[in-house]
C-alpha cells in the first residue's frame, strides 16, 4: 500500500474508533438522564466530538434522541464539527 492510502486508512480508523467511543458516551449519558444518575459533562461530549468522534455523536443524537433540543449544546456541537473538519483539512494539506 502506498503512503497516501495508509494515511487515509489511518484517518478513517481514527474517525471510526472515536465515533464509537462518542456514541457510547452519549448512550451512557442518555441512560443516566433517564435514571437520574450522574451525567457526563457536556464539555466531555463536545471534546469527544472534536477529537474526530462527531459522526458518532451525530448518530447518537438522532438515534437516541439525545441533546437535540438544547440550543446551546447544538451551537457548540456544530462549532466543534467545523473546527474538527477544518483542522483535519489543514493537516491533510501539510503532506
């Protein structure tokens, strides 16, 4: 495999693993909300999304119907998506 293909494979693997972790965090937080247990801080959910997990966060929001109504969270979430995509795009131009 050539170097660019390995870079894309690595990036896809990073997004996949981070998305799974982010989805699980949202699911745990949703369960905690339902059962009135200690919640995962929104900052943690946003940082997981910023760290390439935002696709999993988006999927969790839609499937679990979690964090979709709170406007301040949605603004911060989409801001983190833009930052992540911009940072990854910038890093891809360095090669």
